C-alpha cells in the first residue's frame, strides 16, 4: 500500500470516528441521529449540522427548553471532535475556526460576556469528554466508526440499529463478567 493510500485511509478512519462520536451522542442525548458518510462529496459537514439543529433550537419556544437543546447539540458536536481526537491520540481538537464561531453563536444568547461564553464552551466540551470516556459509550463509537469505515456511508436508520446492537453486545459482556465474578 502506498503512502498516499495509507494517508487517505487514516483520514477516512478519523472522519469515521468524528461522525460516530457525533451520532452516538445524538442517539444517547435523544436528538436527531444523522446519516453518516466518509465519502468526500457526501460527508455530513458542519454547515448542514448547524442548519438543521439551529432550526430545532428556534422551534423549542421557551428559553430553558432552547438552552437544553442547544447544550445537547453543542455537546454532540464536541463528542464528534473529541472522538476523532481520542482516535488520533492527539492532545488537540482539530477545530475549524468557522465551527468554533458557529458554536459561539449558538451559546452567545445564553451568556452576557465573552468570558462567560468561553467558560460555557469549555463546560460543554468537558461534558463531551466525560461522555466519551464512558467505556460503553466508547465501545459504541468504536463499533460504529468501524462500520462507517467499512461501508463508507450509512443511513440514520442503520446508524440507530448499529448503536443499539453495540450496546446490547456490550451489556451482554458486562452481565457475563458480573455473573463470573459472583461465582
């Protein structure tokens, strides 16, 4: 395998982890689970994510309900980025300035100062980090990323089914370990 092909595969795998992290967080946080793709022309870009979810925040009516929805969406976005970072074994998020700006625009209506905005953003990123540290969540992300990488693209329905299957397998393994401990 040549160097360019290896580099392309690594990039696709990294993208698969980002999309898996985002999808698993959406599933667990009970917000719309996206279709996913690592194909260059079909990749679910952040503009689409922001557009779809921005409408959802606006439709929620009350300030508290809108805040709750905004937090879920931002945490899900950070979960995707944190999953990619964890897979790459990197210390930094691979953030596009436009993504940070858009996240800031989501959070800004709920803050009064720039410092508060930055702190809120860090808080939501910490929630994402804690979320993907959960071994069952990380297993779901790894399983889904593997399927995304293998298939190149999955529908939202396929994504939900794969996440449920991964959880069921992980839970069965956990039950078996508990049973063996109690013997």
